[in-house]
């Protein structure tokens, strides 16, 4: 398959070729997650949906660890490739791979051994406890393959092979859907069947992706090299925003579940689960655009191509906003039939879900901009700005909203929380952008003064 030319190809075509496969791959993954939810809802009822959602904080913590290493490592790998330093890129990739393997095995041990305790801590009651603990135990067992798939897929995109990445993710999604139907609808394994189907699809995806790293002509080859704290520390720091996002999602999901259980019981948690399945599709499209943008931004940042960098960001922001607008319109007009897909004809639950969908439809455009801006600052090695945006939208404003809005508006206050958090984070993005522009203007003035004095000018990207 064609390898992308990050240095010379038209930015518009480059972003399309890079982002479209990433977006389609992630979209397929989110669609299979939604279909997974439909099978769970149809096969086990609202309690099954509630159990899966109660388990989500555990998976989100594992994903947070993986994203911290994968995104932080991909940034430095792409920058090294942009600088023409292939050896540095390969060492970075292999150190991240080793750190990821150690982390995933540790996660597996804790998840398998303490699944029952974790289920209790997450708020599972007598009606959902066995389903929650089983789901956690199975997903934890397969966690090394979850993380490996993320790492190897990201490496392909960094090397300029987004189509290969898309095909593997797509195949894994289709395999998962087929296994869901078999395990849940035919064998009657319930939520455990959903977890096993997901785990098997990740194993297969990992094995397929590995083929790309054992070829003689591969730029990135898997090697066993010792960990170097001087290399790992900046990677962890740069990926801290993604880690913060994942941990924040876990915490916020836990808080949502606890508050919803106290207000309306498992029915409200089921409604929240359906809305999040739908929202996941939208967010995956926007994360796909961000994933396609990231190697282009990092490469051109390393190569010093500021004009191409800014154009890439602008096109990505427009694309993400259009995706958010389309999703909002879809949810406003088709919230009810989508809800029926999950739980059939259950009027009370459908009414709650449709009401939650109305509020959720407001958040997709600002969420897309926030996701892109956080990814951009990670890609240009500005982890503090990225972590600030990620933490505000995923935790700080969520916690503030959940602590205040339900008191004033009841259940509607819970549904308001995420849209309010995204809008407030968007305001914070503009503040960060303004601060950087002010710094850049000052830098330009200082550069002009130094140039007049015969000193070498020093420039940096303005965002």
C-alpha cells in the first residue's frame, strides 16, 4: 500500500489520506461497540446494559495507561522521523512497547484477582454484581492484547500506512460483531459473551498487526532493548493529557453511575449507557480525525514546516465540527428509534433516554474542537496545554457540574453536565490560544530586536 509523503504532499490530500482511514477504523470500532450494546440490551435487558456501564471505569483506566504510552510515544517517534533520525524513532517505539507490555500484564493480574472487590466499589448491587465482576475479569485477562493493538495500530499510522491500520481495525470490528451474535444471542452467555467476543477480536487484531513489524524492510522493528528513564519520562509527560482524559473518564463515569443510581436506579444507568454508546460513535469519528492529524502535525513540527502544520490543524477543526453538527442533527431527529434498537419497546426507559439524547446533542461540536486542540498540543510537544484541556473537559467541569446541576434540576441536571463541561472547556481553549498568540507576538518582537543587533533569530509555532 502507498506510503504517505508527510513532507511534500498537499496538506488537504495528506489529511484526507491519513484521517479518513483512522476515522473509518475508529468508526467501525465504535459501531461494533454500539452493536455490542444492542446485543447486550436485547439479550440480557436493561440490567445487562447497566452492568456493562458500571464496568466501564476499569476499561477506561486501562485505556488511559495505553493512550499515555502510545500517543506520547507516537509523537516522539514521528518527530524523530521528521528529523530523519530513524534509529531514534525505532528505539522510542521499542521502549514504549516494552513499557506497555509490563503495564498491561500488571493490569491483568489486578483485574483478574480483584474483580469482585472492584465490582462492589463501582456500585454494583445484588442484581448486577455477578455480571459486572465477570465482565471485568474477562476484559482484564485480555488487556495485553487491547494495549498491543493500540500500540501496533498507532505505529502503522506514524509510518504513513493508515490504510493498513484501517483494514485491521475494520476486520477486528466485524469479527467482534459476529462473535457477539454467536456468544450472546445463540449461546446465551450474556455480558460475559460480549467480553469474550471483544477479547478474541483483540487477540486476532494483534496477531495481524504484528506481521508488519517483522518484515525485513520495516522501519520500526520489534526489539528487546532496555528501558531508559531519560527516554520514557518525556514520553509519559507528553502523553499525560491522554492519561488524564482516560482516568477522568473513568472517574466521571463512576460519578455519573452513582448519582444516576441514587436518582432513578438501574433504569437511569441504562439510559446513560445507551446515550454513551451513541456518543462514542461521534467521539470516535472526532478522535479518528485527531489520530490522522497527529503524525502530520508531529512530522512537520519536527521538520519545521509551520505553514503546513497550521493548515493541517485548520482543516481538521473544520472536519471535526462538521461531524459534530451532523451527529447533533441525527440525535435530535432519531433519538427515539435509536433507543428502541437497544431495549425494544420499554416506554419508561425510552422516554428517559430520548430526554438525555436532547441534552447530549448540544455537546458534539464543542467536544470535537476540544478533542482536536488537546491532540494538537500533544503533537507539538506541549503536554501541559493538552493535559489542561483534557482534564477540564473530562473531569474538572464534569465534577463541578455533577455536584451542582442535579441539585437544581434533578435528573435533567445530570444530562446537562457533559454539554456544559464541553462549552466551558471550549472557552478555556480560546484562552489558551490567546495566551500563546500573545507569547508569540512578544517572541516576534524580541526576534526583530535581536536581528537588528546581529543575533540569530529563534522562532516557534504560534499556537
